[in-house]
């Protein structure tokens, strides 16, 4: 398949009071704090430990976006506070990307995830033109498994990572 063209920036995505904009270096401190919350971090691979480390991760994400390989968004609440992160990394097969997400616990159960995920997936399938998304959740993370089901994801397999059982999901449109 032909190489992706250079992507200068990602569009702002909005749905029902939830706004997603491209992750920015200025988000590093807020995202570090979010990912260090025990109720968030226990379900993830070890996240960047400091704002400097998160800044490096953001810079890598931005460089991958320029190459058309990453679409990483900060989720903002109506007050403009960073309350989540949605990321997609395109695989060598341009029709496929791996996705990941995290949201502030105060938003769990409010419908904010469904709004953010809906507009994000619409962007990935429509504008980024992927056909298959792959995501992973720990089997013990009932909330994430429920969220994946609400998105129409189907379990492909159960694997183990870092000593924890996890499901590998796919979403296709």
C-alpha cells in the first residue's frame, strides 16, 4: 500500500460537551497525574512516571502522527480540564490500528466515555480510514470490558501480559 502522506495536525472532535483535541506537550502534567491514580494505573502497562517522561511519550506520538501512524487525543471536559486520553497506532497493515484509552474515574459511569469513544471511532473509521481496530483489556477490568462491548467489540482471544490475563478485542466497520 502507498505510504501515508504527512499529517500536519488532527482535527478537534466534539460530541455532547466532550471535546477531544490532539495531545499536546502542555498536557504532560495532567496526564501523568491521571495515569498515576491507582484505580487507573492498575489496569495499564506502566505509564510514563513523570511529566518529563510523559512529554517524551507525547513527542513520540506527535512524530508518529506526522507520519500518519498515530492519532492521540486528550479528552477535555466542558471546563477544558484534561480527563482522558485516547490513542491509536496504525500497524504496518494500513487498514488496522491498535487503540487504547484511559478516563478519569470521576467520569466513570457518566456516559462520557461513550460520547468520547463514539466520536473518536467515527474519526478513525471515516477519516483515518482504518477498517479494523484492536484493543486489549485486562480480564479483571469489568468496566473496560463493558465499555468494549458497548462499542461493538468482539473478543478475539485471551492472552497474558505482565502476569495478567487479558482479552484482545476487535472492532470492525
